[in-house]
């Protein structure tokens, strides 16, 4: 019995400006017609015996649930981490959930944001590794390297195993410099560290308790007081916040005597940069990858991703251009890793562009901040059929709502009314109000906010069907 575990945390800052903290790369559709998370889940249909357990940050819970709902993908629960504590604790939570009913499944641990171009090779390699997991081995999948990559950690293989499908692990090594990576490739004994694993839930927990008992104890305490809310599994926040931050490699795999590596050759990439995405995409005759509305003249070996506007490029070579509604990245292919410095500078300057897109998704729909000034802000709001925003009020701003399409059911103080196309209402400062779409088509309206403070944390919720009630005000609108 294989139970997949999909780790859907992370901020994906290396793919800014398309990837943001609130909507990172695992939720993006970078290849094909599915997001990376959806593709990861779909990949498991031939080998998994149960829907995946997903682990994500609290702030990403609605994005995960919505992505599964949109493609009719089932899950075995979405574990919410109140804070990030790296991969060893995250996997421990999933393993403890998996054995709660006395089962002991084989866990296939995957990241939500990896690309695998040869999915049949991936599935076949996982199946070959199952007997090793059944023998209580902790299997890690080593990617057969195609180049002396300096952006990945490496695994050195040891003696071949009796089944001839894998090797004992000799060493895990950090990301090397170029000359060291070239030496690794020349020996034929090293694989890229994929961060994918296969092992029994009990085997992992036993080794974690042995080698990192503090992590085991903190996760055990966090799982003693779980609550279930729809698909979401909420753990004990304070217990988990006290958990050490450590990766599975450091906490377990580098210490255990039961680690084995199985080679995998499946067109794998962790898409750790725009150049990595350019490398795996299909290119035109000039080596270009153009996505969206792009015109290229005398340009080669260039990646352009246009999401909103026409982008024209002339005379470029080895360049990355990424355009979004509120930011544009232009970089040399060789310098794209420096985008993390841009994100850090945006953070230090207290700008929103590192955290949010201009268009922000919510469990009820989305909003697009189309204009703003000193004391006003204009949003285009889309509410899904049957969805409702929280019952709320604001201390510092008034709002005007103008319906563009659909029907709005509005609570405005003591009054309740239905608004249709071209009709409007005014919500005064301090008025308790709510917005709902009772219809069968999306509701679109223009919201004009005015007041002395327009921040998203000026929201006091009194009732919310998505569990976001907090009378002190919170940031998730």
C-alpha cells in the first residue's frame, strides 16, 4: 500500500515575480494545463493506493483545496503547519497521521513543485523500490545527472544491494562548486539529491525517534490535539512551534544505517530558476521560449513569459523576461539566481510585491487592485457562485460597490438587498456588512474604498464560513 505525501510548502522566491509568498510556484501553471501541485497529484494515479496527504502552510490552505477541487482530485487530508519547520517535522506529521488507525503504509514523499517529464520511468522506478521499503529501508531517489549541476546536493552511492536496483548510501554532500561537480560526474558514483523518498511510516518514525528525538517528541505532541475542518487537519500550534527546524537529510538520512539510494532517470527538475525552466521547455529554432503575447526579433536563447501585456524583445541573447500585472523581471540567464536578492530588497523596503500579486485569490473568489491613491483604492472583485465573504466591518474605510455582472446579495447594517448589473450601494465606516453571490454565474463588482487607512488588516470578522473569524482583525480578506 503506497500512500503519497505531497509537501506543498515553500515560497518559491527564485521564480519571482510570477511566484509570490502568498501564491508560490507549486500553484503556478508553468508547463502544460495543470499547476505543479495538480501535476504532482495526477502523476500518482498509476502507483498510489490512496489519495495523497498534503502538507502546507496555514496561509496556503485555500489555494491547495481549490486546486484539488478544480481538477476533481481527492486527498486524504491537508495538514496545516502554523509555521515552517522544514521537511523532517512535516513528514513526521504525515507519518503519524498515517499510522493513527493501526495501518503502516509505505509513504511516497514528494515535493509539489518538481517537474518530471518521463512519468512512466518515474512510476516504474518507484515500483522497483517498493521491496526495499518493505524491508524497512529508507529509500531516497537519486537522479541520474545529465550535467555537473551546482544547484543541487548530491548523493554518493555505496555497495550495490542484493536486488540490484539500488545501493547503500555512502554520503550525502552539499551543493558543490563547478570543478567538484565535474569530478562527481566523472566518477559515475554520484546522483542529484531529488528530495523524494519511499519508506514505511513506522520505519521513518522509528529512525526519527532514534536520531532526532526532539523533533519526534514535538511532532507527537502536535498530533495529540488535532481538529478537523473540512479537508483541513489542524495540529497543536504551540507544540509544533517548539519543534526544531531540520531537513530529513540532516535529521535522519545522514544518520541512519538503513538509507539506500535508487537511481532514477525520468527527466526530473526542481525548477529552481528561470533558466532551469527555459532548459526543460520546448524551444523554437532560435532556442527561444515565448509564453503569452510575445514578439521576438533577432533574439535567441531567451525566455519570455508575458502574462498580461504584449512583450516585444529585439536583439537579445541569453536573457529572461517575465512580465506580470505589477512587476517585470529582466535578467541575464547566468544571473537569474540573484532574483532572491530582489525579493529580499522588496521585503526590507516593506513593499507588497514580494508577497502578493496584484490579483489575489481568496476562498470565495479573487480581487484585483486596479488603482490606488493616498486615500482611495479601487478593486475588481469576483465572487464564485454560492460563495460569501465574511460578515465584517472596518474602522477606517468606507466602501462603494458597483455590480458589473451577476447578482449580489448585500447585508448593509440592518438592511439586506439584491443588486444586479449597474446597481450600487454604499457601506459607511463602522457598518457591519457582508457580500454573497446567490446566483449561478460569477459575480463581478467594482469596489471603491476611501478613508484614512486602507490596509487589509482593517477587517473585524463576526462570522465566516471559511473559519477566519478573529475579532482583532486579520489579513486574509
